[in-house]
C-alpha cells in the first residue's frame, strides 16, 4: 500500500456528511375570533423545527410590538409529537390592541443552533453545529370596535373589582379619617388614566391625597388605590357617596 493511497483513504474517511438544510417554520397563534379594542388576549408564536437536528435556541426573539401593547415573552415551551419528526417551540405573551381595525403582525426572527452535518474518522463521529436565523410568517389580527357604552363609561375593558373602605367608622371631632378607593383586576390598564372622582360632604375637610399603583402580574394585572385623608370638622352622621 503506497503512502498516497493511505493519505487518500484518510481524507475520504474525514469528509463531512452534509445534512439537508434544516427547516424552521414560524407562525403566529392568535384567537380564533376578532378581539375587542382594549381586550387583553394571548398572543403566541410557534416555531416548528427538525427534532433530530435542533440543538438549542440562539439569541433573543426579535419582534416589533407596535401597534400593540404587550408584556414580555414567557419562557418558551418545547413540545414533541410522537407522530411527527418535528418539535414545536411555543412563545406566549399577553397583548392588547387599543384601536379597532385590521392589524398586520410583522414577521419575527429567532436564532437556532442546528446540526448541519457530521464528520467521522472511523473511531468517532462529530456533529457539525451552525447557528441559523429564521423568520416567521406574518399574521393578521382583527380588532372589533367596542359596542355602544353606557352613560359614564370610562373605558375599562376586562375583569375588575372596585372597593371602598374607611379606616374607622366612629371618630371624634377633629380626628383624621382615611377613605380608600381600590380598583383591582386584569384588563386594559395602559388605557386607564385615573380612578373615579369623589366628593366629600360638607363638614369634612380634605387634608391629603395619596395614590398607589401596584403591578400584580405584568402590565395588565394590578391594583390602583387612591386614599383621601380628611378631618371631621363638625359632629354628625355623614354618608359618603358610592
């Protein structure tokens, strides 16, 4: 066996095996109905990848949120299908459209670390890994205009609870009382500017106002409070309005 033949044999065994270009497909997941303007809904992005060649995500999911208001993406979830040779990676986030109409969701981009081939020398096989960047399909979101609102409607869309309480029920003249109004729930908080206004009956003197905005979970679930502190200037029974 000549040296040249040995060299050729070694080179042949070291030639890489190329895998067909790994396919990555991305698409939006939106509600199967039009959403209301101001409604908080779940927006998803699904990426379908070759299960055998996918190794890891690479980089951040790039997506233009405008004109929606949205929270950060939750941790992605990987799902394997026994009947298919692909895996599905799903991203989810809560979102809201403030205006009615037809919204085109632009393509998102995401990096993937994929196996594109392998190299074998007879004793072992080494995978060839390469980062690739994929773009999703665009999407369409239909947003409905809210129906005719009742008198006094101030734009709250969601599930809310409005409560009011006093820090005491019986006081002496000249003592300080705090009247707190709280609005809690999940809904279109970015569009809600203020709590309903309140008026103190005559004989109660306002001393201070404190406001608090507490995020419970992301942008769309929170509690907003406003506390009015007043002094009872004159004795008597007072009824605070609802």
